[in-house]
C-alpha cells in the first residue's frame, strides 16, 4: 500500500520534471544538445536521481533524447514550430528551419462525396481536384496532406511545381487575390499501420491531425485539407487573448 | 508487386474515406448516432465495400465508432470542442456540453525550478503554488493539468473551490483584473503508462498536449500550465486569418 503510494508519487514527480525538460528541449534551451548531468538535474528539481532517471526515460520513450553511458543525455530530435498566429503554408512557416519538398502521391479530378461538396459549397456534379502529398523537411517525413480544391483554382495546379511550393502560395497566384480566413480543427490521433509506414513512424505514434478549410479573401471556400503531422517532429505555436476574439 | 500496389491504393482510399467520416462524426452530423449502411457509404464515396470496411475499421480503432452485426455502425464517443478563438478555461469552453469537475491530486508551495522561475519572471527564492488536477466532464476523465502559479494570486486558491471552478475565473477574481494574453504550444504525444492509468486511457493513447503561459491584462505572467487532453475526447477549434496577425 505504502509502496504503491511511493511509486505513484515518484511517477507524478517524474512527469512534472519531464514536462519542464520537454519545454526546454522543444524550445532549444540546451544549445549544444547536451542535457545537464543527472546529479545537477536532481539538484535543480529538488528531487532524487531515481526520479530524474524516470523523467529522462519518459522523454527517451518519446524519441526526444538519447542516453548513452559515458556520453550522457543528448537531444535526439528537433521539433519544428508551426505558426498558429496566422494562416501559413508549411514551407512558409518553416522557412528558417530548412527546405520543404513535397512528394505528390496522387493527383486527379474526383467526383466529391457530399461531405466535401457541402464544405466547398459546390453544386452536385461539379468535380474537384484531389491531391495527396507526403511532405518532407530536410529529407525527413513531416506530414501527409490530403487536399480537395475547387476546380477553377485547382486545375492550374497540374502545370505547377507542387514539389517545391506550398499550395497556398500557388492558389493566391492563380486566384489573383490573397487567401482570407480558414477554419481549423486540431486533434491528436494514433497512426494506423499504413499511415505509420508512409510517415516512417512507429505504428501507433501520436500524430497531430489538422482539418482546415481555407477561403479566398472574397469569402469563397476553395481548399479543404486533412493533414497528419508527425507528433515527434512538429508543434503548433501561437497566442490567445482573453478579451479580444480573433477576427 | 501488383497485389502490393492494390493494397496500398486501398489503404490510401480507406484513409481518405475515414477522414471525411471522422469530420462528420466529430461535428455531430449523424444526428441519431447511426452511420449509413456500408452499401450506401460505398455509393456515396464511389468506392468498394471492402474499402468502406477498412475505413470503418480505422475509425473503430480510434474508438470513434462501434460496429455490431445486425445493429450496424454507431457513434461510440463524443469529441468535445475546445475553443481556440480566445483564451478560455475548460468549464467555460465546454459549458454547453456538461459539467466539469476537478479532482485536486496535489496542491502546495514549491521552490520553482529555474525553467519555471524564468517563465514566470520571478526572483530566486520566491515560492510558487503548484496544483495538479484531474479534470472530468460528465464524470469522464478529460485532462490532467499541471499548474504553476505566482504566489500572490496562487495562495488565495487554497481557500477557493477548485473542484467546481476554472483557475482562470478564480484568478481574475483574486487579481481584480481580467487575464490578458497567453502563449501556447500544442503537441501530440503518446501516453506513458502512468499517465494512461490516471486518464483511464490505453497506454500509448494519443494525447493533445498544451503548454500555456497566461498573463494578467497588465502583462504580468501568473499561470504556467502543462495540460494533457485525451485525444479521443477533445478537439481544438478556431480560425486563422491569412492577412491579419492575431494581436
């Protein structure tokens, strides 16, 4: 009974320490990629070395750090920040972090299911352009994007360079006006076996899933997307106001 | 070779169908909780019944639907929407969906680690109030929140009703001013064994993880939180503008 309670407390403390270290890692606070020694962390967090080891185990299981005898604890993976302050394409938001290259897995006209037609406010019988892309940053798979585009702005994309450009930027050139507003829903889901294989992630890996409907600045919905980001490689960052609604 | 290609295409199609059905389920489009029959779905999506079955399997594995012989396919779980358009506490944002009740697992003064002190802009030696809460909606575990509060607004919380109130609302009463702006980072992580047990979720379940630093309207940071939402029970919803930065 007492042992169970001690274990529970230690696990709670380890999570608490892990969260603070995760924040430091994700925001690049360990400049040279080395975490302090266990003894130093134990002092810093006012906890036992066993608790520190448990916290580091949690972060290792998330793929954030590696622990090597003699070498110590090092940051294993970078998590890239996707801006949540305004509507941005992936290459735009990650421009400081490297090159985004897109592999077009599928592209063609389809008869849209009713759910797509309703979201894009299209009459029955109007085809849409469907594009499926695997997106890599500096060669590493980052996201799998399923995109439905209304015909007039989607059709010219067959002649565009989708490998090196965000769809957003191409759409704005085709439409002759900027995009306006987008609605988005953010979820966390486990990767199914097939998606995991495509993203080169473990089966069951946590994915950040975004559904996003983008409108042109004249208010017409043109671009419906279902995006799966690898949770171990991407975070979304923004800010909220208590008193001012976002417009 | 050809069989592998056929399998790959079918898995891609199943994911495409699943994403559209997920959107319908999450937004409550199946009013009575029953999905259409497989044959109707196959017509709707212009695909084989095998692909529909694969798509439904994906959603069942996510815990969103149940499939019973004779009964058909029914929605198994509600995903609740957390507003992302302004800074809101959990009970505030889910007020239309039921009652939030908080279990305070831990509460006390702690000597903050450097990472907390820096975020809350505190001098060395200044204690903070640490609160850990398991939050339930209509009796179901929804999130585990780790919260660090500056002393002057945190200390009066020892006498407040934390079980039935959001910290945000209590803080505003104590500080005599509204909250202002908050910075947030959103991630998807897999639940470790201990966290999974606390949230009554399967080990490895995808969690939506939010780190949030809230300031009073005078700009002082007062509330640093690390929140783990069950990915199968919560989505975040908002909108973005292409041309206007959020303030």
